[in-house]
């Protein structure tokens, strides 16, 4: 049966591939090579396979080339769009920074004004209390004088009655004491004049007290207006900072408590206000409002310190092009963000900290590591020059390196990393979070 199948297969192949002979002739001999149907079929299949593979491979390469070109064009378009977005965010950040400076200036002016108004209010309270005390003394003296005058008039009337009744002893005494009566009359006249003068002074004092009460009411209205302006200014200044730290994944209260531990001097903004105005108490609500404003000022100052210690700034101040973001790339984690600019472009520290590494490290090339507060570390790689050394303390905005192409790099750029607790995080989280504030 196997032989029969072989015969049928041979006959079928012979229909499509008849046996051929290839003659080779020389000067003395002629030879031929017989090409059997099976051999021809095998050769045909092999050639067809090679040609088919070539066609498929060429198509794949062509499609891949077309797709790669489209992908590169899309990547370029996305980079241009992202660069425009970064430029817009940078302009917005500068505008917000100018607004913050203007708000701070308005706040300082309002603070100086409320300090002046508070001093005037205290002086007015002092003058009013002095006038009230003087009025009390005048009124007491007036009462005593009026009582004494009434007593003298009563005694004089009694004497005149006795004289008119024929009391010779009283008349003799009265005759002998004309000088005494004259003296008493003069004293009564002086007392009356003094009384009139005291009454006039008292009326003037009451008028002045009324005027001062009106002035005090005006000052209180002005103080209330200033308090409202300060409260609005503090709200405008503090709320964006709250959102900035929250967007960066940082608990504002925990961060501020940590900063406060390092700045724990007593007698500062957290000390409650107390006033003394000749024994008179200031309204409790004014004291509470003033203390709330001072507490907000303290929070604003702590935020200012914390913002200097966290990497909310951009490592570049010159124009740059964003070339690669944080995330997976070619199956591996790209732990930072890449910024391209001309060779030698200055690179700046994004926060206050201490340099923990400055030198060459494998794929990073020339690398700078800076340790910041709150367990944050920043890395600046592929530099051409380093301007800092290990152990050096730097501030935000200090120049630390120059852009280069050292290490595992395909072109001049900065590879910028932010690590929290040793784990890499997206640096753009901090940069974007600060766009609404700085």
C-alpha cells in the first residue's frame, strides 16, 4: 500500500514537475544531471517559502517604519503641546507670584495701619478715662460746695430771724461780728463763682466726652474694616498654600508642626494679645479676632519656611524643552523627568538642603544628591560640571551644576528626580502644585 501511495504521489508530481535533464558538455565528454519530480517539488517549495518570507518581512518592516514615523510625529506634537502648556503654567506662576507679592505689601500696609489705629484707640481710651475721673472729682467737689453753701444760708437765715425777733444778745453779737458776716458773704460769693465755674467746666467735659465717644466709635469702625481686610488678606494668602501642600501629597498640619519644632522660640506670634486701658477691658471679640489674625500670620510664616524646604521650584530658570516624563519606558521605570537645554545651562537647587553626593555614579554620570526636610531627596544627573561638594548646605535657587551629557544619555539634558523615603515620585507633582502659588 505504501508503494502504491508513492507511485500515485510520483505520478502527481510528474504532471506538474516532469523529469528534466541538465546536460553538461565538455571537450571530451557529455554528462547530464537528472532532476526528478520530487527534487523539483522540494526546490519549488523552498524557493516559494523564501520568497514568501521575504515579502512578509518587507511588509512588516514597511508597516513598522510607517508606524514609527507616525509615532515620532505624534510624540513631537505632544512635546510641543506640553512645552506650550509648561510655558503657560510658568507665566501663570509668575503672575500669581506678583499677585502674592502685592497681597503681602497690602497686608503689611494694613498691619501698619491697624497698629497706628490701635495706638490712637488706646490713647483715646486713656484720655476718656482721665476726663471721666476728672468729671467725677468735679462733681464730688460741686456737691460738697453746694452742701456747704446750703448750710451757711440756713445759719444766716436763722440769725436774721433771731435779730428781727429782738434778741439783743444776737443783735449785739451781730453788731460786733459785722466783719465776720462780711467775710462770710465774700466766701459765699467766691463759692458761688467757683460753683458756676465748676458747672461750666463739667458741661465742657461732658461735651468733650461725647465728642471722644464719637471718635472712638469711628476708630472702632475703622478697626473693624481693617480687621476684615486683614482676614481677607490672610485667607487669600493661606488657602493656596494649603492646596499646594495637599496636591503634593503632604499633610499641611503635620508639615507645619514639624517646622514649628525647629522654630520654637516663645513670645512670638503665638503669644495671645492682651490690652490694658486704665483698667478698662477691650472687647473680647476684638482680642479674639486679633489673635486669629496673628495665628494665621504664624501659619503663613511657617508655610513660607516649609515651602523653602520642599522642592516646589523648577531646577531650570532658562528656557528648556520637556523630553521625557516620569513612568514606565521600554519596560523599565524612568524615575525622573528630563529637561533639554543648551550645554552648560545652569541648574539650581529646588529647595533648601544638604548635599549628600557630588560626583560620578554609573548611568547617572556626574550626579548631585541633596537631602531636604520631610524625608525628601532630589537628584540632578548627566551634568557637565558640579559647583557643590558633599556636606555643603544649599538654599533654594542656588546654582549647583551645569547641564551636560555624561553617563547613560542620548543628548544634553537634565535628569531630575524627587524621592520621598527613598522611593521615586513624579517631580511634576511638586512643580505643578506650586504653579497656583509661586
